[in-house]
C-alpha cells in the first residue's frame, strides 16, 4: 500500500496535477490509489494539501 501511495504522489508531482478531476482521469488509466484512499492515507480531506505533499516528495 505504501508503494502505491508513493507512486500516486509522484504522478501528481511529475504530471503537475492541480485538481481532483485530473487525478480521477489518471486513476482510470493507471494502477494508483483512488482519491478517497489517497486522502485517507494522507490524513487530509483537502486535495490541495495532497498536492503540497507530492511537491515535497523527493
């Protein structure tokens, strides 16, 4: 699960995803976490906060 979390954050960072709608399109095409799982693991309800977490990812 941790691996999918990292992959999901990397997709947000490298593809410059800025909205939940854009992310949802990726979920349908790639094996990454859905938005609710991503929010749960990140312990936030804000997608903008998830984007900030992704940007800080090394």
